[in-house]
């Protein structure tokens, strides 16, 4: 007998997950409970705020559970088991799911993962794909197991990464794709009572480690193409920065890739040297010098400004060595 409607628990926290949850509310299936990270201080005022998923669930009148740890809260495991759901949909939840949770739903837990597995496993697949210069990424719907993004792959959809792709635009595209594929997987499950899957090749996997502020620091000896990818991958968070001539932090908000264009007046320039009033900075190895143009920056204790304003304001000058 085919299933007509599934009982679903949704587990997610940020905007990426909220897109999928919103799509589920418009589906034929029943969302009986939502799980999200507990409200936490956020923003300049450091006010305690509920997650995007939490707020959306409340808007639709769905009970929201916010355990801090299933391992340390056995009562939370019992509550989940008692929901008697057919399947759990998990998207950027941020909490480790023990076997007791993974095995509780009739069809297990399905994860919406923001890469074409097994290419990028881990916390930051969107940014790592851009940083690595991948020409495509995508969404994988996978059957969760006890490993880190190691479960069998059910559905995939690829998306291109172009020279204009940034973390924000790719996040939004992947979120929409993830929502669409989730509905497709659930409809297949509802009709067939099972999902076909394919095991991952572990040899092809890379670890997309969580981002830190240090990831955003520019090493000017890197090639211009890599630094330009840093800008697209790490803006707005954790942000891209370096130290100026005087040892003060200089945030870089926008650059243009120039490649190997030459400037005879600075043929012997060091990586990180400010070369012209247009914001050209040298980068790359001594034997393969390349160039970027800084178009928007933010000196320490100042507002963001274009390069000409920074030059006129004395925040930076031609010949400065950025580090």
C-alpha cells in the first residue's frame, strides 16, 4: 500500500534550512515537530534571538524543540521517539544526532547537504567550493548515518560556480535547490515506500572545515585568482582583511582581478605593495607576479570607502606594504 502522506520531523536552524521548511509547509505531508538550536545572543545588541527555523515554525503553529544535546538529555530522545514520525528532514541543524535519533523514524533521517557529495563534507561546503576554484557544486539529499556526511546519496542537483558567484548568491541558489529536491525525495518515498541510494566513494571526499576569522586574512604571496576567490567566498563572513603599513587591520570589501598585467614602475615590487592611485596591489610569487585592484576597503576605526577616498584621507598611500 502506497503512502499518501508522511509524518515528518524537521531539524534545522539557519536561513538555509528555513527555505526547505517553508517548502514543506506547502506540501501534502504533515510536519508534526520542528527541532532547532536554542535561542542565543546575536547582533550588536547581543539580544537573545530565535533561529530562522524556530520563528517560521512558530508562525505556522508547529511545536519547536530546542535540546542542547541529545546525548546529555535522554528525555529529549524519548520525546523524539514518541513522535512516531516516518522520516526526519535535517538541514544545517548544528547538533550531533546519535544512533537513537537516526534510527527512530521509520525511514531514518534525510540530510540536505550543500555540496555534490562526496566532494565536500563538513560545516562550510559552500565557501570551500568557491575557495577551491570548483566549477560546479550542488545539493545532495543523503541518508544520514553515524559518520560526518558519509551516508548514501539519494538525489543530486548540480549548480555552476562562475567568476561572479559569491557565497551569498550560491547559498540562496542551493537553499532553493535543496527545498525542491527534498519535496521530490519525499514524494518518491510516499509513493514507493523506499528510496534508491548510492554509496559514497570515500577516496573522493574533502573536509570543508568550519570557517574562522583567520581564513579571511590575505596572504599576498598567493595568486590573484585565489585572493579574488577569497573575496567571493568569505564576504560577508568572516570577511577578508590584511594589516596595513602601520600594523592596523584593513578590511577589504571588494577587489577586481587583473591577473598578470604589468606595471614597469614596480617590476621589482614585493607581494602586497600598493602600486598605483587606482588601487593596484601586487600579489603572487616573485617569479609569477600578479595584480589585483582594491576598489573598496575599510581602515581600522573608519567607515568603508572607495580606494580614492582612502588615499585622499591618508589611510593608505602608494608604495605601502600590506601584510
